[in-house]
C-alpha cells in the first residue's frame, strides 16, 4: 500500500490520528486495509465531502480519491486500526466480537471544528473477523450508504456515509457477489459492546479507562456530576430512549439491535437488514434471519431498554451500587414516552393537550393495523388535509380497506382540530416537517442495486439526491413516493452481507 507524503499532497489532505488510538493497544489492533483490485467510484456524498473539505473532483491528496477511500492508499496522518469489543447477539452472550471488516482510518474535522472518525466498512480481514472474509458486498453497501444519509435527512441521529466504492472481486454469500467499501463517518463508533468486553473479561481497570475516555471526549458535563459514571450511564440511556422514539416515529426498523450495534452516543449504527414500515403491522420483522421476532417494530423500544440494562450491568463495577445503577437506567421509560409523545403530536399537528388525545392516537394505530395501511403515506396524506372536508380527503381515505372506519376517525380528528388555536397553515407546515414524503423503501433500494450490479450507478445518485430532502414535495419524483409494486412483497433482507 502506498503512502502519500506531504510533498505530493495536492491539497495537503491528511487525517488526524484518531482520539481512539490514545487508548492502550489492548483496545485495538493496528493494521492497514487489504487492497481491493481495480476499485471504482460508485457514488460520493458531495454535501458531506464539502463539509470536510474533500474535493474528489480534483483527486484529493494528489492521488485517487477512490484509492484512498477503498483502503488501497494510506495518506499522511492515517494510522489505521480495528477495535475489539464484545456483545449480546439476539439476547445471548456472544463473547468477543470486534471490527471484523471495518477499519478506522483516522479523524477529520467537520467544517474545521468537530472531530469525526472515518471508517472503511468492507476493508478486509482483521483479527476480529472470526470466520468472515472481511468484505462487504455491493447490495448491502448501497443500502447502508443510502439509508445512513436518509436517516440523517430525517433528523435522526446516525452515522454518515461519505462515499461507496466497488470492485469486480467476488466473495461468496448465498451466491457469488461483487464487493464494495462504504466510507462511514461518526463522532465515535464506540458501542455498548466495548464496555461489555472489559466487564466480562474482568478487566475493570480497562473499563474505567474507557469510561473516562468517553466522558472526556463526548460527555464532559458528566465530569462535574457527583457520580460521573452514573451520570454517564444516565445520559447514554436517555439518548438511546430518544433514538428509539425517533425510529418508531418514521417506521424505521433496525433489524439487528444487538448490544455490539448500539452506539454510546445514541446514533444509528450498522445498517444491515433494516427496513421502513410500509403496510403497517406492528409485529413486522424486517430481518428474515430473526425468526423469533425479537427485533420486530413493536419490540424495538423494549429491546432498546434491555440493551441499556446490559450496559448498566457492564458499568456496575464503576458505579459500585445496584440501586444507583438502576436509578440511572430508570430514566429510559420517561425519556422514551416524552420524546414519542412530542413526535406523534407533531405528526398529527396537535399543539395543545387534550384528555382525548391518547384515544385519538390509539385509534389511528388500530386503524393502521386493521387495514395494513402504508405508514408513511398515511401521515403524509394526513398532513395535506384541510380543516374542512375537501377532495384531499380521498388520498388519505383510499389507503384504508375499511373506508367507513377511516371516515369516522377523520371526523374525530377534525373535531379535535377545532380545539386548536393555530392556523391550518401552521399545522400543515409542522406536519410536513416531521412526516416525510420519501423514505428508502426496499424496492427502491433493490432497483438501484440491480442497476449498480450492471455498472449503472445513476439510480444510487438519484436516490441519494431525493432522500437528502425527504420532507420536500419534489414533484418531479412523485413516483418514488408511491405505494410499492406487487413484486416488492417478495423482497427479503437478512444478516447476510
């Protein structure tokens, strides 16, 4: 692997050595990515690249942008590493895991201010690959690239995606597939599983080092708390609860909510077999591998809570009190409920509180469940409704098989709106800001994937462009907001990637 020296740097592009590497060597293994043969650029997130001062059109760092962000070329300041962690997978202790195909290149400054970690997913084998080949395939890489940006545009905390590169090199999954690398960016990729690793290995001094590191770099206010480690657990728990409320509010299902996939910053990490709710069914399982339905849509808030308790167990030696640990964790339910209520009220355009509101909300979700109405279109079409009956009612009512029940609910909703003091315009504006028109439906991703498999990357770029402004009407892309076609019902996603 080549290294770009300062003398050859066209724009003096370089990485900062990551904060994470300041931890002892037992926290990670230093190694370089395994080069991919003849890599090619599939898509760049221009908006994000500009925020980090990366100009791929002029071959950043005096060499190929593609070579750098495939892992074939190491630039100044990059000291690549893979992190070790452990975790619970599907509720069962899995022991040591770690970055089995992800390699941290270093840090970059976002708009010359905040440091972010830059990580390549699919960059080759590491000591933590277990039986894996260290690669990611094109289909899953496209899905992660698009969804992480879609989530960010929806206002949901998430890792970001800078670019995706590909290669004709093949690896075996259910069948041979071509490989790809996603460059993803986050303030930190530390997970619940990082804490669990040191707890279950009974290395409490390392557990303390990790907690102190997290407080120093990401939760500095906790340093001044009477019990800093309790305060840290409480803050992580709160952010996790709020993230679950965000997911539920847009119908997002992660699919693999293992503790090694849970961020200590409360951001969405590791997009595998995710999905957005279409025909509403609160028991829907987006991950074909999850036969027991542990990570179904309705289970996500409770699993989020379960995961915080797993983290609490790992931090118990630091807090040194079961009662104080439980007290820190008890913030979860109130945080989730408060955030969910705030979001659902915005989605319905309700500014004031009324004793009948919960019944109205419950009846809407009952209506959705009984009719398997499209989740996203239901709320988006509801946003268009006027305070009085109009032709716009039809778009909403046509989503329901039992039209009479939908009409009855709509009448109750309008009666409730009469108690509001805000204008119709303000209500609609608020609803449009939280009820997206465009989400990454599985069939849209599949179309982009199939085109990319034939070296046509135009649909990936188009989808990225659409999903970056999901709340805007974008009438030229109306077809991307329609109900999924019949063939889409046969699509399945699993842990295989």
